[in-house]
């Protein structure tokens, strides 16, 4: 046997590998605990044997000995997989093999190799670096949780569970990595999948779920399942069907039988066309007819209700073109052949593909109701149906797409879809606005959508807002009136008036982007960036299509801080304030200053208390608040500004249950309560000065019953003996000779100067002089007499920054208003560490502060409520109820421009999301403006809903239309009406 090793493969590592090799060879690895003599003997014999072997090529990577039994260390496994991952990303091409691996197994492996970052496309969000300590080696690869029945051995014949989510249920690894992992761990089953190119931009994706088609044989009504790649051709479909049924290709005729209806007047006959281009959908039906005696064995020309269909030519419509300029559609079918027509035209497929389940939609008969048709769920497409219903009930879009818009289709825009998406959407809108309530299957639209946005292909659940954003952008590019976009160099504001800069930016934007979507949906906001170092201000004006509003609970945090008064004027008081999550200590101090009525000549010093001592002072106002955890205890010391610059002294409290004499002899003493902080002049650091300062800070803690007696003997900041009994807290019975002559008895308190760790300390006497230093720590011993005079409970039980109740559901939060969400969106905040701004003056990236302001608003204003939050270790959905106005939403006061116009809006549509992450269900509420009635669109089901019932915690995307007219001015709901 020949072992190839690295040069760095030292003798020590060789011995370690030998031990592992020996234990694995005898089959007792991680099973039998060897006695040390046995282990040493085995290792000695094996080492001697290996020393006789030839190490021929030390420059070759160690793990090239795939046939060797020598195991890899976790670090070597990680490095090998990392290298193979990098290689696979360079050589991406269609046809590459990838393998599914269960995420649960893969995470165990990642922890084993000590991965702080996922190796495969950063999918495993919970992997943690274990500081060089690898977890237990995982067992064999186990993909049983990905398979329908949980077992199997053949990858090609296994049925995957439906609706698996990449990253959550499985990871995809290249073939080379699978081979390595399988060599190291065995197991399985292997689940190979091919990479394919989809869409007009040939985006590469791994086809996890091949296309599954339900084949109906018209001869005996039998059904079979045919599984092919969506990139397979119609010819391959014929070959597979004929092989399965044992018939010749020329005898077979296969029909697109979606919804159990023939979708055209001709069968599938474009032999070189892919199944994807033919718009065949997952789990749909296809119909096989076999030629017998010159005819076909078909008795399936029926609709889904079982009624026979007369496949005869219908009376053609009067116009030879649709409103978009395409061929006429009669009874939902094209008058020409589906695949042969318009070859070479980019508009051909968009004009000839059809949807089903509607009557002639060329005109809507007078007096009949339109806009009440539902959309069929094609399989987890409720997100698409919800967004579409909101858009097709936008009055400006309805008016536009029901007219002739062919002149505005931009077929040459490289950023668009050559007009196909706009035509597909327009055709779908016209069908939905035809008379009747027949459910429409948006199959053709989904096919176009998947071609240009492969992320929406397949049948996984997606986000309705993401679809909406893509669709509006795609419609804009397809309808962009600008055919040649000019190059425009943007200028800096350079102190010019905002009105001038904003107008210039909008003109430049319109020079490149001019469409119905811009006219209806786009507004403009002002963005201000300020450099924290040189105070450079950068102002830009940018367009927006919608506003993503954070829920205050997602961008803010509640922080409880206990404020101590250094002058002893008031008891310590906890205050709870709300600050930005990504804010800094300056923001926390500002919020505290407001609630505790800080004077202009006062300041606050933040500190973290841990183990009854100051763990850290937050003296840098720019320090980020995310460094403060919810379970920590934060205090703020309130000082006069003139105190800053003096010597800082920390007073730490401790006590003992023993008598005073035993106490001072060295009895056990414990720290308790919150420390106190004061400032003293450098020339005032005597024991008397510190004792006086302590007395002043503790004055609010005096007990009521002893206040009169204490006052009688108080003089010059410390207590003298009273006539009836001693009131000095230090005048305990002290018989020890060493204390009778101690000058410390003249002080009010027993004080000691300590080192930083409180391992050594020495008593402070009245005339003790403390050497000035950066940090002076003094111990205050609470004797029984001191406890009689002062109540220490006010120093104990500091509240945590934020304590979450375990009995309260996290999704049940107090209701908030739409205005508070808008305020959170417009609040100034620092940029994140990963989103630094390059300052042109400093010539460096800075963590600038950013402030957004609304400048102009569009006619249709879309609010996206940011209910979903994602982090490395947590995914969450907020079901917080947001109270939003239905009528007269007045945003005029939010605008920074001085146009003087009124911006009052009415709600007309809502996209709702019910359930949690990775699933749930989408519906829509939409208002028919002419009827002034609201309807609930739940896929194919459409029903009336009262306006009072449309406000729910499921509201996700809100659609408002601007109401123009003097009657609305002054009547709208404003932020002031929701300020409470």
C-alpha cells in the first residue's frame, strides 16, 4: 500500500492517523474503549508496519488517496469540500449533476468540521464555529426524510416529498462533493438532479422536481405518470409515451389536456419544442389518442363537467386583432396553429398562448358585471393570484389594458421581456374583466413569468410582494416609451436648493424611464447621508415604486435603564425607552434625556453592571447598541456637566451577616446591589471627601423612622454621637484594641480602597489621601448600623434591558398604526456595518447616518408591511395588527416638497398572508370602485365582504389610490390623529 502525504504531514499527525486507522480497521472505532496497553501495542505494531511503506509523492494532496483507508481530519474534509465548491462554481454548465443531501445530516457534518460559514451556497444558517473542537463524527448520509416513503435505493426511481425547500429541507452539492462525502460516510440514497438553463436569459438552475404529467389513455381511460425534464422535447414525450404503451410513434396523438379540456384545435406537434415552451404544467393531464382504422380512439372531447364539446369553428369576431395587436381569440382558443404561427417573432408565443375557462372577452356586454372572476390555484400559486387580483383591480391599469396599447409595447428593450410579459398580463386582465364569474387558470401568464423570472418557476410558495415588485418592473420595461436610453451623468447637490436638485433628478429619470407604470406607481424620496467624521452631507433624490414599511417592533427595541442621581436628590429610577435596533449609545442617551427631563447643564454616563460591579462604561457615543444584550443590566449616572474631567470613583457595596468585630477581622463578605459612581477633584481625594460623597449619594435611601434622629447628629456630612444612643453607622460595639484608637471611627462609613479585581484592599481613614488614577474603586461595607439608617433595597434587583415573558406569545403584540410604521421608515438611522458609504471627502467608507424624506407621491401608493424578518439564527413572522385607514389617508404633511398639493388616498386593495414562514396562504381584498363594494378573492372563490371586516392582522400589501378634489382637503386621517 502506498500512502501519499503532504510535506506538513508530521510524525505526530501520522501517529494520530495510524491510531484512527487501526481502530477503524478492527471495526471498533468509537465503539470499544481500549485499555491503554492494548492501544499502545496496536499503535506500535501499526507504526512499524507503516514505516516500511513507501511515501512516494509528498507534494500530492493527502486525500487523493481515495482508495486508502486512512481517514481525513475534520479540517481536511472541510478544506477539500471548500476547494471542490470553488471549482464547481467556476465550471457551471447545463447538464452538471448535483445531489440532494438532507439538511439535518449536512448540519451535523458542518458542526463536525467546525464550519462557521456554510460551505454549500451558505444554506445552513445554524452552523456554528466550535472554537476548534469538532463535534461527534456524523453517521452515514441519511436522506430518508427527503423521500416520500422514507426508504429506497434507486435515486432515479425515488419519489421526493412535495414542497421541499432548499436550505430548509435539503442542500444541493456538486457531483464531486457527493462522491467525497459518500466515500467518507457511505449511506444515501443518492438523489441526483441535473442543472438546466431556463428563461430567456438562460439562467442556470437545478431541476429538483422533474415535470410530472398524468397521461390518460383514451382507449381504456387508464392513467399513468410520465416524468420528464421540463427541457425535454415533445419528441421525447412521444417516445416515452409510445414505449410505455407499446405503440408506434406515427399512431400516437398527444393532446394538452389541462383541466381535462383540449387546449387547442391541434395536438402537441412541435417536435423540437420543449415541454416548458409548450406551457405544460406540473401534474396536469395529457391525453393519448391512438389511430385506429384511419381515425382516433377518442371519446374525451368533453369539458370538465362531462359535457361533450363540439370542436367546430366558431363565428369569428369582427376584429382581426386583439387590443394588443395580436390574433383574435375565440372561446379562449387561437384561430391559428399554436406552434407554427409567428415563427421568428418574439411576440408569437405571447399572442397565441391562451388561458381557459372563460367566454369571449373581446367586449363586456352592457349592464353585465366584470372583475369578479377568480384565479385557479395551479399549485402553491396563491401568492401570484393575490398580487394579480390587486393589480387587475387598479382602475388606471384596467382602463389602459382594455384599450389598444400595442403602440407602447417596447420589443427591443434589453431590460424587458420584448413585450411578452405586458401582453400576457393584458390578456389575463381582459379575461378577468369579462362578464361572469368563471374561474380563470393563469397558466399562460405563469409560463411567461417563469421564462423571464425563473425564481417563480416550479410550484414552491413565494412572496406576493416579491412577485409584485418584479411584475411592476417588468411591465415598466415592456411598456417603456423610451426606445434608446441616453447616458446621463448624475450631479451632486453641492448645496443647491432641494427643489432644483429634485426636479433635475426627476427629469433625468424620465429621460430613461417613461411608461404607464412610472406615471401611476412611481414617486420620489429624498435621501440624506451624513458622514460621522467630516460631516459631509450628500443629498440625492431617488424614485420608488412602493414603500416597504418596517413594523416598529422589527426596527426598534425597548431598553430599560436605571438612572442614578449623583447629587443624591432622587431615588434610583428605571426608565424604559424605545430606540432603533441599529442605533448607537448617543440615541439611547437622547431618549433617556427626554424621559428623565435632563437639564441642559447635565449629562448621562452609561455603564453595564455585572456581578455588582461596573463591567464597562459606554463612553463612546458612537458605540452601537447591538453590543448590549437584552439580558444585561444597564445603568446611567446623572451628573452636572462641570463634573466631567474630574477623577471618577466607583463605590462598590458589600455586606456581611457577621458581627462588626468579626466582620473587620476578615469574615466572609459579599458584593451586592448596584455600584455608585461619583466625580471628585484631584485635590479632594481624602477619606473625608469620599465619605462625604457617599453620604450625599445615599441620602435618598434614608429610612423614615431614623431620619429625625440621624438629622440631629449629622454634621459636616458625617454623623456624630447622639445623647441617647449612637447614630453613627460605624459606632458599633467594637471591643478590639486595634480599633479603639483607629481614626476611621470618625467617618460615617467603613470604606476601603480596592484593586480592580477586589482581591486586595486597605481601609480608608479620615486623613487617608487617595492617589489620583484613571479608575478608583472603593468598597462600602454595609454594617448593621448602616442598614438601620439606609434602605439598600433600592440598590438591588436591577432590571434587565429587556425581559421577554415566556407566557406571552411573541406574535401577540399591541396594535400599531400605519403612521407609526411610516415614522419608523422615515427615522434617521446609521447604516449597517455591511452597508458602509464611501465619503468623497474622507476618501474612506464610513458608517454614515441616513435619513429618508418623502418628496412626491404617486397616484397609486403601495405600502409593503415588512412582516417577515430573517437573521442568521432566527426566522420570524409578525402577526401584529396594523391599524390602517380605509378612507382619506392624508399624507400631505409628510411631504418635504413645497408643491402645496393635497395628497389624500383611499384604500382599494389588500394582499393578505395567513400562516407562518415557508407556507401559509395568500388571499386578496379588492374594491370595485363603480359599485363601492369590497370582494374577497381566495384563488377561485370570490365572495362579498363588508368593508368593516377588511382590517385584519393578515394585511401584507396595501394599495391606495389618490383622491383628487377639494372636498377631501382637511378631512383626511393624519399622523396627529394616531399620535397616541
